[in-house]
């Protein structure tokens, strides 16, 4: 049976961990190793400031600014840092541009390496054994579990993040967005499209607002 | 190490379960566990590779039975004890038996510390990369018991240099606390079928970041 390690599935287990972590925080605070206010500040950073919106701004700019896209391709670290998105788990960056011929997808089979500076904290599935074990060996089956089936002629290149290089997938710009500003494109760039387990959203061209949205 | 963390290509873990609108944390303790790990790590008592090795260096059953942040907390406590920052009796009782001499990460320094991160590129000096993009290489069949970032599925396989990433700290030695030893780092491209056999996609590829001591010219 495959295990399911979601802590919220088991109340007593969660209580054990709550008690253990509270005790550890108190011990480390009493020892002078931890400043609880610093923990609050770290959490505030990753809960309110650093998240996939950063990556989406990078992608939308690459879609609308050819000079920036070239810079991103040649030196993603400098290009992304220039937008103010630097720091922990984003010290060294490579951008992977999807094309009709090649779809890029990122995993860390050995632990959970992920570009925090542009995508925030990784989701549980990215850190899970099923994704880590299968993304390299059966990426098409994994993508199907995300509801994504690529066209026959599209090759997949999976990047196993085994070093401190962090990878950001630049999804293809959706059709029907010609003339859109970067600001308007940002909401189409999903987190999963920047990991390679999804595509950028296609603007709704069938609804009553379709004309206005596509304008 | 051929440990429980090295699972690329392994079977039996079941399907991936994406969680719509997933919260950042699934329990309040996960928040504190994550922040504590970063805060104590920022005191500079160990390298990122030492913390990775602390997480993976355990019996497979124990590794697979722990949730992600449970593993972090467990490895954090072990590392602190190993480095003499806390004692076994303190961890057992929860009662501090004195203050540490290590300066904690204070709230006013968090932004600067997170913004700085921990770059691992080093000055190569006169060293030149042995390989260039397009070169054929074969990964070595390394089976050491300590930390290594050459996954089992990519050992003793022929590939092509996709990119030269630079001169980066070597995880194998960094996991022993050595912050200086560095080697050239490459993205190496392998045909998926060379790694995973005929069931893999004919045109699919896997790129793995590998250091020069993991590679031979092919």
C-alpha cells in the first residue's frame, strides 16, 4: 500500500508533533539559540512576500520584452535578481523555455530543491515520494495525474535539481493574448506552469466578457 | 549514500496527488518547524549539505514514515546535538541547562539574511572546466556511504554536457563541513531510454546537475 503522509489525516500524530515542536522552540529560546520574533519574521516573508507571483512577473516580462527574454536565457540569475527577486534558494537560477517541440519539467529526486525566491515554498506533492520517484522515469504518466496531456510530437526534458542551481520553467505564451501587457498576463502564469506540471492559462474566449478580455 | 532519499525511478509510492488551493502549511507546528530550521541554520553551524545528509542518513523505514517537516525537525535536533548546541538530556527534558555561546538570528537581521541567501559559487582561479557543452561523458559508478548528489539511476550512464553551470561547492565534502572545496558543475543530458529502458519516451531526456568528479570523458 502506498503510504500517505499527510499529517492532518491523523489527529493524535498531529498533537504529538505540536507538543514536540512547541517544546523544542521553548528549549531553543531558553538556550538563546532562537529568537521567536525572528521565526515570525521568516514566516511573514514566505507567507506574505515571497511566492509564485514573483515567478509570474518574470514570465510575463519574458513574454513581452524580447531583450529581457534573451537576458533570462543567457543569465537567469542576473535577469531575475535585477527584478528584486533574490535570496535564499534562488542564488543560482536557470530559465527553461518551453516550445512546441520541447516541454521542460522540474523535480528534485534526492530532496526538495525548489526556486523559493520565485515560487515560494514548494507544495507537498513536489516534496512527495510519488512525484520524486516518478517524474524522471514516467513524466507523461505524472503529467496525466495533473490533467495534462502533451501533443504527440512534444519531447519532455526533465531537470533533476541535484545541485544549488534552481530551475524556472518559462511556459509558452497562450494564444489569444496578443498585445496584452505584462501586468495583464501575470494572472495566466500558474505556479504549476513554472514547474512544468501545467501550462499557462488560456484566456476565456467563450464567455460574455471574451471580447473585453482579449482586447 | 544508497539511502532512502535516492528514489528517482523507484516504484511503489503511488500516484501524485495535487491538492487544489493547497495551504502553505498543514498544521501550525509545521510553520514553527520550518522557521526554526531556517533560523538555527542561519547561525552558520552547518552547511546545507550537512543538513541534507542529516535528513537522509537513516533507515529507510524511518525516513518513509516521517512527513516532510517531521523529518526536518528530527534532523534539526540531531544536528544540534551532534554539534554540541544542545545535549541529549536537554532534548529529553525540554529544560535548558545553560545558555549557548552561539548568537541567534535576531528578527532585525532576518530580511538581510534571507536576501543574501547562501551562494555556493567559488572563484575557480586557474581551474578550467574539463568539459564543454556537446562533450560526451560517462557518469562514474560511485557507491560511497556518505553524501553524494549523483542519483543511483544516473550512475554509469553515458550522456552529453548540456551546460557548464560554474565552479560550485562540492556537496560530498561540504556534507563533512568543508565550505571551500569546489568543482566544476555541469548539467548533463541523458536520453530517458538510457536511464529507464524502452518504456521511456523515445525523444524524452533527463538533465542532471553533476560535478566534475562524478564524470569521465566518453
